[in-house]
């Protein structure tokens, strides 16, 4: 499977404490119109730790039903328990998803051999396209380039989402294997594309799907001047979306844009007044409100 372009790291809308599937449909329609290549729901940006398996299944069903043939659906199914990860990945496959996004196991801090065996076990149990997701700032586990290269030999492992913050990592991974690399940080998408990355799983695409898609399309066609112009225009937004823990700022921005109520589930809570004021200023500068 060729994975490239823009995937939106979809937020999970809530209303009265429940997942708002009507809003999921509205957001999906907005992103499809914006040209995204795929959806990654119920992952970090989708507040996966506080979304139940039944709620995840409901979101996946909606997206699969809306996007078949128009975009890919790669829900987040990774946990820090291999058995649970297999169960959730199998559920995603049975619901018709195109693949799954698997974060490195968090908190229990496996070794590189443990990480390899974790992903190998999932790939063996569920023959299904998988995206490795390395975000050591959240998980405490850093998937090394060498382990990534070992895993790339498994047929169903299709890509790496890298949110390590280390742009040099792209070159190191590419020197070892030919796995598709997707940026996991909007502020670094342009440089990662310049170094051979193939796209992004984007938080900012929740707000600006068309520009993020255009930036990736331009870079993949070799038009790095146009891609850089889009990056430069929206860099302040990319930066401000991480003023506080993701997805607090992006949900605040969606509320300001009139697309969501902005509800979060504890332990996440609303933005501080100072940070919200800065974000609002940036949204206005970008013409979003």
C-alpha cells in the first residue's frame, strides 16, 4: 500500500459526555472536501486513552462508511499491552478500516527487542497494513532507526509516523531501509518532506485540510518553493497548536471556528486564558476566524 500525502489526526467530538457521531460525519465531510488522503481517528489527537472500545468502533464505522474509495482509514489501535493491541487492531480490520496506526507501548518502557517483538506479534496476528508511530515525548519509548529497519522487512508494516522531533532521524532511517516516513509534527512536515518524507499525519489538518494537503502535494511533485510558502504562512499556527497538550489547542481552535463545542475529557481541560488569547490572534492572522 502506497501511503503518502495528508492524513488528518482526527479529533474526537463530544457532546454531553458522549461521542458526537453527527459531528464526526461533519468533520469527515470537511476533510474530504479539503483533499486529505486519509484519516487517523481515535489516536493521540482523538483522546484515545479516554475513548471506550465501543466508542472507537462507532467512530471507525462512520468513517469507513463515508470514505470507502475516497480516503483511507487508519485508526489508532496501539496500547501498551500487546494482547489488547491485537484485539483492537483486529476490531479495526473487521470494521473495514484500511489499516491501523500503532503507537509504541507507553509507560512500561520496553527495550528495542521488546518493541520489535510487540510489532511482530501484532503483524503476525492481524495481517493488515500497519503504521508504526514513534512519539517518545509521550510514551517514554523511542523506536530506533535500527529497529525500524528490522520491522520494515515485515510485509504488512507500511510506514513510520515520526514525532520524535529529530529531523536527522529521517535521513538515518532512509539510509537503513525504504519504509515510507510520515511526519508526526506539523512544524517539521516541510523539512521532513525535503529529506524524503512522504507526507504527514497532521493535527493542523483538522483546521486547514486544504493547505496541508497542498503543501504535501507540492513537495511530492518537487515544487519545494510552493511547499515552503505554505509552511511559512501557517508555521505560527503549527507552533501554537502545541502551546498546551494536544488536542487542547486544536479543539479550542475548532470551537473558535464554530465547528465544535471544544469539549475535552478529563484529565485534559481547557486552555489557559493567556494561551487561548495567543491562539485566537494566530487564527485571525491565518484568516480562520
